[in-house]
C-alpha cells in the first residue's frame, strides 16, 4: 500500500519511466449519493430493526428538505427533495451504505 499521495506519485513516475503499464480506475460516487430514495432508506432501517429513535432522527434529517436553482436573476420554484443523502455530512455515507 501507499503511505502518501507523494509516495504514490513517485512510484507511478518510476513505473512509467521503466516503460511499464499502469491500470487506473476512477470512481465518482457523487451522483450515487443522489439516488437514495428517502422512503426506501427508512424502510430499510426498519427492516434491519434499527432503533426507533435513530430511525426517527434520520427521518427528521430528510423531512421538509427543499431546493431551488438560481441562475443570474432567475430562480426556479422550490421543490421537495425526495432522494439523496447530504454529501459532506457524517451520516451521508452511512445512509448510502445501508441503502445499498
């Protein structure tokens, strides 16, 4: 394993300098987090018999969330957010993992 990004960069450079190939896979999970339907996540938590208090907290996290898109001087109407987990939050990845 690589211990740092700089070490990885050095090793990649050495491999390429020696004429060897490197296979790279890039994964983008950003859109994947947008695909979690809230009602399914809550059903999954119930099916796993997650504590009622925790399930209620997650439900509160997703209840009454709205969005609009603004560009220059125009804005769309507000609409309900019915899927997706908050990116950058501590609970987002856990909710995504439970759902999948």
